[in-house]
C-alpha cells in the first residue's frame, strides 16, 4: 500500500460518534502499517499552524496511537477539537501567513489553499480523512480536486449531507430530543400549557421531523411554511382533547410560517452562516397573543449534540471509519462514506453548490396536519429516506 501517513481532522459542530471514527482509523492504521496524525481544530490546524514553531506544532498537530486513543470512543465531542474555518474564504490571514500573497475574492476574502497544501506536504501526509458536515466537506472536495487525496466521513445532527441517507450524530440527537420531550411532558401537563421545543435544522427539518415521528408530536420544518392560525388551532384542539390538558410542537431553528421570516444576528461564520433568533420564542408570543394560553419554551439544540453516542452512532461511526481505511488501502480518494438504499457504500463527496439535502415534503410531511407521514413505508431503507 502506498499510503504511510494519514492525517485526520474534525470540522464544524461536534456530534457524538466522532471519537469512534478517530479511534477506529488509528487502530486500523496500526494494523496495516500506517501512522495517523491528528490535525487539531479542524481546517484551522492547517491554516494557522507554524510547523517550525514547537509550540504552534503542539497546538495543532497530535500524533495518534493506540495508547492515546484507547478510551476516547467512550465519550462524545471530538478528541481533536473543532473550528469553523474555511481555508478558501478567510476574512483575514492568520499571523503565520501575514505578508504572503494569496488569491483574494471580490469580497476581500483569501484562499489559502496553497498554504494548506504546503503544510500537508511538510507533514508528509499521503491521505487526509476529513470528518464533517456540508461546510467541512465542501472544502474537502475542493482540496481533493487541488491534488490532495481526501476521504470524507459525513457527520451532522441535521442529517442533511447529500449522497447519504445517514450522518453520524443523527440517531443520538433524536434519542436525546425524544428523552427530553418525554420528561418535559410531566411539567407541561402539570401546568396545562403548550410546550414549544426548538431543535437544530437551519435548512433541513430532519431532526424536528424524526423527533416528531417517534413522539407523535406536531412539527414545523424549514421546507414548508405553515399557516399560523391553523397551527395554533391544531395545538388548541390537541390541548382540549388531551386528558392532561396540554399540547406540544417541535420547531426546526429554520422553520417559518406564512408572513414570517426567522431573524438572524451576529457576524457570519467562515461559511456565511449567521446565528438564528429563536423561532420558538416568536411562536410562543403568537400563541399567547391569539389565545391567552401560557407556553413553556425549551431550546434543545446544543443538548442534543452532547454526551456519548448511542448504539447506532457508534456502529455507523466505526463502520464508516473502516470503510474510509478500506478506500485508502485501495488507493481511492475523492469519496465519502455513505449509506444508500440502506446499504453501506462509497459515494462521491457532494457538490457544495447543491446545498443541503432537504426533506421531501410530498412523501415525508403531512401538510394538512403538520405531522410526519406514517403511511407507505414498505420498501424504504431503515432511515425512511433516500439520498
């Protein structure tokens, strides 16, 4: 096998299961005679590092072995840390690159891919395993096209990466949301209120939709703008027909109703995303104004990506890592581990121009009842969706 040194990094938001990928790559690498080098803090580790400075090198480069990764899969988060860094669109040059000349866009951002490639060459990396969502993988694809051999592993609790039906972190997120909502039923019911839950999902509603699927709750997702009056009427009807006199609704962070647009705040991150104001708080205000009913608002976002992974995410993460190493052994690159048709496959890294994978409204969402569709599931893959 040609590959001798493999770099590995995690980018974007953390999810449970990342450490299982890291550990499996390291253990498999040790079995086939490969060194594995951890790139810390995502793409920042290849844009900000000064490989001639021991302190900088220690901050960003971590040789991995069976000893220092032996127990990392028992916890969530990422052992390598993360960041939201886009080497192709940097607002300003890091100190180590100050004074150097790089391609600059009309918006004034810098593309420092040349520096990234130089650092990869200095580290003598033959392959890079990039673990991330749409943003991280968009640069992974660009780097592969630029000549570095990259294999990608998809992770995101939104489950919205194209070319795969499943991303690491999604099952644990749904399990966490389900548990939180089931616990809070007692409080919402005790006070006879309407419970409004906000979960992640900027552009795609999978997290809200699947949580609603397993909790039998109404939901609002970014792909469909509901009618506000109808939604409130449905929630009030649910409340009246509930012996405990309460009702619940789950909202994606990017969900909207007709005539309403989610507000954003703060500076855009490296990939152009601004933080969204809470649509749950806004819906709560609308419910109170229309009905006089009290609500309980719960933001479940970051809680869903915390803690250790469940069985599904440990299994998929470990399997994806093994698939990535298989591809490297076979000399393949420019590919992403994936699940298609319910089966593990190697797929092409998605084209970032296509944006995130979205919920198919016609088959997955009941636009009359603002609930998931439960019928016609025969022959669908286990995760009820196709890539």
